[in-house]
C-alpha cells in the first residue's frame, strides 16, 4: 500500500459569528492508513466534529474551510463538486453520528432507509437491496432482522439504532468510516458492545476508521493511534501504547487522570479533573493554547506559538517541556485542582 | 390507528353538535323569525299564525330538538321563499362552492409550498425575499379589489378567461386565484420555517452524509417533515375560504353557498340559513378530522405509538 488512505494537512475551519470570527480548527494534520483505527480525543468544543464534517464536505454554511491537503487515496477533496461529493459520501466514506435517536429519519422504515442509500449508489433491484440490508443487519448483531426492516426508528432502542447506522455505513463497503462519538448517547454496557462491534468490523474488513470521542477511556481499547485535540489543534499524536504508557503533553496526562470509572461517572457529566474550560480564542495563537490550565506552564509557554515536535518514539507533541518526560510532577494536578 | 380515528370521530360529532346549537340559537334569538317571515306590512294575527304554524312559540330547546330530529331523519325542511326542499336548494349551490374551495386551496398550496421551499433553501437571500414578496404582494388589498384587478387584467385587457358565471371550468380559474391567494402568505411562511428546521435536523445531515441526491434530501427527508403542520393549516385555510367565498362569489357571479346565504338572509329564509350554518360547521369539523388523519398517516410516530 503506497501512501495513506486519508491525508489531512493544514486543516482550518473559521466561522463568522456576531462580532468576529471563531477559529474552531486551527491547522490540523493527520493521516489514516487502511486497516487502522485513529482515535481523535478531546473535550467538548475542541473541534472534533468540525474536523470530521470538513472531511465529509458537510461543514455548516457559515463555516469557511482552508486546507493544504484533504485527500482520499490521492483524490483531493478540496473544492470537490456537489456531484463528486455525492459519489464519495456513503460510498467511499461513511459517517456514523453521535445521537442514534435523531440520526435516522422517523418517517421511513429501517429497510426503506437502507435500501434508499444502497440504490442511490448501486443499480440494484429492490429485492437485492433488501437482501443486502438483511445481511448487514445480521452482520451487526441484530436479531430477527426481517422484522426490524419493517419497523420505524422510534420502535428501536438507542443501541439497536446505532447498530442500524453501522449497518447502513457498511452498505457500500466504504474505505473509511468516521464515527463521531458513536457511543456517547448510549448506556455504558451498550457503549462497550458498539465499540467492540466497530473494532471487529474494522479488523475484518481492513477499512480505515476514525473514532472520535471526548473520552480517552472509551477509545483506549480499540485505537491503533491516538490524536489528542485541544482548542482546535492537535497537541499530541502517536501510537496508542506509547501515548497511554506515558503521555507527554500535559493535557493528555490530565485526560488520563480523568478517565471515568465505569458505573461511577454518569453520562453527560464533564470530566472533573482538568480545571477550567477551553478558552475561546479568536485570533491566531501567540502562545501555548493550554497555558491557563497547565500546571507545568513556564515562561517559555507564553513566549510564542508552540510547534509540534517529534519525540524519540516518533510521536508529535505540542509542548515546550522536554520530550523525554522529565520536568513533570503529577502531584501538580492535585495542587492545581485544589487551587493551591 | 382505528382507536385514533374513533376518538377523533367522537370529537368531530361533539363539535358539530355544539356549533349546531349555537347556530340555531343565534338565528332564533337575534330577531323574531315569525315577524321577519311575515314581512313588514303583515297584520299581527298573521304573524301569530306563522308563529304557531312553524312552532316558534315553543321553548327554544324543544324547537332545536325537533329540528335536529328532522335533520337526522333526512328531512332538511323547506324553504318558505323558494317553495323547495332545503336539500334540493343546497344540492344546487354546494358543488359550486366546493369546486371553488378545492381549486382555491390547490392554487394556494401549489404556489406557496414551492415558494416556501425555495425560500428555505436560500434563506436571507434575494430568492427568499422574492418568494416572500410574491406571497404577500397584494395582500394589503381587500379581496374584492384584488378580484376586480384580476378581472380587469385577464378578463378585460387580455381576454383570456371568462369573468362571470360558473358554466365551464375556465370560469373557476380567476375566482380560485382570487380566493386562494389570501392563504398563500401563511402557508408559505409555515413551509419555509418547517423546511428550515427540517434541513437543520440530524436525519437530513445523515441523508447528506450518505450521498443521497439533492432532490431526495430536500423532498423525501426535508419537505416530508415540513409538510405535516402545513396539512393542519391548509384545513383551517380551506375553512376560511369556504366562509370567505361570499365576496368572491358575488364579484364573479357564482351561485354558490355564499351567494345562497346572502340571499336567504335577505329573505329571512330561516330553514335555509340554519342548514347552511350547519353545513359550514360540519365542513370545518370534518376538514379538521381529515387533517388529523392525514397527519397520522404522514407521521408514523402518531400512527404507531
Ligand atoms: N455553526 C457554528 N457556528 C458557530 N460556532 C460553531 C458552529 N459549529 C461549531 N461551532 C464552534 O466550534 C467549536 C468546535 O465545535 P465542534 O462541534 O467541532 O466541537 P466538538 O469537539 O465536536 O465538541 P463536542 O464534544 O461537543 O461534540 C465549538 O466551540 C463550537 O462552539
Ligand atoms: Mg462533536
């Protein structure tokens, strides 16, 4: 395999808002290889969804996109025509959304919605589309699929609907699946099942998978590589084991301290450990974006914008601290949380 | 679904019963029907005789029950002026108004839904403003002036369409436009806001994310949702049109229910007036019922609880 499946370089998203311009995504670089799961992790508002929508060409109308490269197997997606996008979406790149309760159209039966997608892309008969839908509903572990085909979304539970979404994503055998918080809206036990299913499908089909979550704990088990986003930038990206073994960016470290314990952290609860919230900055960054919340911040953090640097194990880190892991004292987190 | 329909049928029957009572009381309490029927120069004995013949001297609830009983038995009464059965009189005039109402509604929907969709697809642009302008321009005019304008342009200047009478379908075009146009702003606005909301919804984003064609996204996944509240509004608007057709029927010399009501009031033709009121009330109620059923058919969440 030559070159990555998906390559993203210098992705920026700007949105005009009353009284100026926000920059929710400030120059993001990453790539995904076939057969690889890349997890994008970061707390609410750091630009994960906008990044994925930009790849799908589905940014809101108010948003402006700038990028050096967004390419799928060498095909540039920048400035693609509407019909070009239609041949790509659902066919080569499929997307799974956060809220399965609203992502399916309440007016149509499951089978009809699946057949509509398949027949948009393939010249198959209604019967063949039905068979394919049945096959995939079975594949994603839905029991009595014949009956589900004739049901409406509101007759299914959240977990089942998310399975339907996954089945729908698989209809045209895409090369890349982007799952944006696919388990956030589900109960903890269902979350694990859905993640397991996604990982298994990824393994069996050898597709590329981008798994987005605000919860490092959720994706830790299934990701091959992890990209940590903060304030519209990637602050650390590398192999899963390397990052989980020893995080080098203070924000990643903070995220790891705040991995929720199943059963003790309720859905919708924000991560308690890292104090403060993502500051909204409108202009270009002139210093480290994490400065205000960082217990290790030094004078050099404020000296200028911080570039990504490569550590010895090949990962990239956006921090001024030494990349051998020295200069960090985890107790600083506790002191900061207690306001000392 | 069956339970739903039975429930709504009961409500509809109740609405008709209540409105018929109100209509009946209004006709009988706003004047002396016997005096009105007898005419201005009648002798007091004659008025008294009429009062007794028609039973106006009995308590009003007794008169009402008698009337309802006759109605349910299929006896709609007689027009004392036309010397015809009320059923025959209604059968002659109702089709004209029904045709007018249905065509007017078709025109209103055919104009305002595409305008609403176009506006929602390009909000706050020139398309949006032009669509709104088409829907509301001329709304400030009283309907008879607008109707006269239509007559002048299409009947007199261009000579494209007949302007008076109800002999052919062409006769119904201008009256339907004149009547239906007044329903366009409300329907257009509701379509526009419904479409804007539908296009923002998650399932439309899903449809786009799966590469569905623009037509499918807009119509099957957008308009399908936006149209649900429009159905209820259209039913109400059709009711208004039937009620408001009296002006249009007069301007275009259509002999419909509005025309009949107007004539009957002048003639104090009580049996006919009561029957018209009942027909209009029943039509309102039945239209609402139909709208509810159509809504349920369009939205599986109502249909399959
Ligand atoms: N249409 C919009 N108009 C203005 N600002 C927007 C718009 N969409 C997103 N933003 C802003 O962009 C930032 C990033 O949004 P995004 O949805 O990508 O975050 P996220 O990382 O996916 O968060 P979440 O975990 O809440 O989904 C947020 O601060 C949000 O307020
Ligand atoms: Mg998001």
